[in-house]
């Protein structure tokens, strides 16, 4: 995990932050594990790939205040949230400590290719007072799959800085879609804040700067 801020903020952050997590699709992923090497993938197809967003729902993306779009090079897709922030303490409402957003996308795969989830990057902003803690968690699962796995990243205050986390798929856990079949991917991301000593927040909203989520595909020829 990379934390961007002052030297003091970095020292406080690295004392309590997890460096990265391994993302698996056949068993629970362990936060804090060292990322393994990602399996060798083929170059993405050059044909236009359509990303169909079927669901955007949750307290962290009210009124469909999130967008998901394919990257220009077909290497994955980007999610931008407009109003995704969890708060605790101060004047925060009791329900604001946990916010989530579920996104379901269907990737229309060109003939002759298949894909898997290789990794995902998250960029946000934390404002945590001393004694506060926060959690960023994402569940990944494909429609029709029994695997429903999550990756956690934890944070401790004091921390007033941008943050960056990365989930990486372990080589042994890479699962490819069946060739010629469109794959429906569900992502449920949540932020939680516990701040008994004052007002704190954790965000993934674009108004806080260079903030987004990028899901990276691994492509293979059938």
C-alpha cells in the first residue's frame, strides 16, 4: 500500500497499514500477504469491448453516483465514485460509519479470447484522528460461481493523507471465463470507520483528488 502525504503521516500510516493483499477466487484471501507473481497473460484484444453496467447500488453510490468504463487499451475498467465517504464521530449520523457500493458489470468478450481478474487498485483519502481505525473491503465474485471472496485493508490514525491499495490474484487462483461466454462480475466495496476520539472519515470520492478504482484483466487466447 502506498500512502501519499507528509513524512510524519507516512510514518504513522506505515505503522498500521497493510502493504498489499492476495486476491483469490477459490478461498478467502488473506489481507497482509505478500503479492505473488501474476500469471503470464496475452496482450488484450484490439477489438472494441463493451462493458455493460447492470447494477450500481448502495449507500456509497446513491442515485447511481458512480460510473464504470472500459480502459482504452482493453486492459480493464475504471470505476469513479462521486459520493463515497464513510464518517464516524463529530456530527456524523450513526449509519455513516459504514458505506458500500455494489457494481455488476457484464464484459462482452470477443471471439477467441477469455479473461480473468489479475489485480485491482484503489485510491482514496483518509482523515483519521488518533485512536481511529478504518477498513476498506471488496468482495469479488462471478455470476454462477460459488466462490465469494473478500480482501481487507486496514488503516489506523492519526492519518491525513491519500492512500493506495492493491489486490493481486495469486497464480494458483486465477480463474478464466469460459471461451466465448460473456462474464458477469460483481464487486461490492465498503468503507468502515471507527472513531471514538473525534470526527474521522475515509473516502473514495472523486472530489477528493486523484481518486478511482481500476480493475485489471488478464487476457488469454482460447
